[in-house]
């Protein structure tokens, strides 16, 4: 009797129960894959990696306690050999490159067909990279030709990972103290990030910052 090939173990980290349930069912229907855990927070994720020994971690940008980019950096520092795939609703033109820099091996939009998610998981497990054609082409162009220095532009891409996090929180209607509490930062640090965001996006006042952040969050929600 032929030996049964062991299924590759997938750890899901996402703060949306409906998505966790859906992707778990999708993965568990595959003959070579099996979800070994579903986690909603960064703290639980790090503990679960130690306990469950997954072959791959699939995570979102939005999770409890921090964001997926920061969690990815922690996972990479503690488990450099563990491959990771980012599956998120957030705009890949903003986050895909950041995810790769943080240590992820691929980025898939949640709106992508389910077969693309499975394809991405298998490719990352095999040691490859997975990106959409559009983002892959853009990153290749950046590598070959160098990043263009667009002096005077006011794009979100100029913001650091932490500034993006603060900008999103502002757009979600959170005040400085709440942002500081949820991101485990001091109020002064959040105020400094807000000042840098205004400077980079060429915004003069706090109301302009709030308006721009709300518009960006709403635009992302409608992608």
C-alpha cells in the first residue's frame, strides 16, 4: 500500500471570522493542504507558530493588536525559514512591495478568484514568489530601472509602514490617544507621525489630513 503524502499545514491569521471560515473550507478541500489553525491577533499568531509548526502562514494586513506588515517582520525575525503569503483586501499597489520587504513571499487580493489563492499558497510553499501580473511588472520595472524620484508628488506610497498605519487609523475616525493606545505608541510619537504625513502629502492643516485619510479609507473599501 502506497504511503500517504502528508498535507502541508497552513496557519490563517485574519481578524474577519467569515473570511477565516471561507478560506479554511477552501484550503481543506485541497488534497495536499490542511489548515492547522485560525488566529485573529498578532500575539496569538506568534504563539501558534511555535505550537502548531505550520508550513506556511497566510495573513492579512488588518489583524488585532498590530498590522500584518509588522507581524510579518516579527515572524521573519523569529522564524526566517517560515514562508508567508499576504491575502488582503487592501490595495496591492500600496502594500504588495511593503509586504515583500517585510518578509512575505507573495501578495493576493481577497477579491481574486479562489483558485488564485490556492495557486499562490502552493507557489510560496514551493519556494517561489506570487504577485499579480500588474504588480509583478511594476516591481520588475523598478528593479531594472530604479525607483523614480517624484519630487513634489503627494502619493500615499511616500509614507512609511507606520505612517500608513496611523493614516488609516485617522481615516477610520480614531483620535490621537486612541491611535497611541491601539498601536502601543506614545501620544507624542503619533503626533510626530501625523506631522510627517501632512508634510509628505502636502497637507497644511489637521482637518485636511482627516479629510484625505477618510477619502483614502473609503476608496480602499470600494476597491
